[in-house]
C-alpha cells in the first residue's frame, strides 16, 4: 500500500476545532469539511487503515 501524507493530521485549524468547537474558526473548519476533497480523502484513508488493522494485514 502507498504511504500517504495528509495535512489534515497536522492542521492547525483542526486542532483549534478540537479545543474550541463552538468558536467561529472551529465552526468554519467544520463547515469546510463538508466539501473539502482533502478531508474526504483523509477520512477514506483512515477508514481503510482501520479495516486493515481489523483484518490483520
């Protein structure tokens, strides 16, 4: 499997959202995840990674 680098893992806005989800920047970040192709790819990557762990690959 290819090694992927996702900026979402180290995103400062994401970290801010996790600390203060009701803040303006937190809500803006959450809104942008609805259409962000990078976020969707990151979520798919995490899903595949978890499936591999459960299968033991």
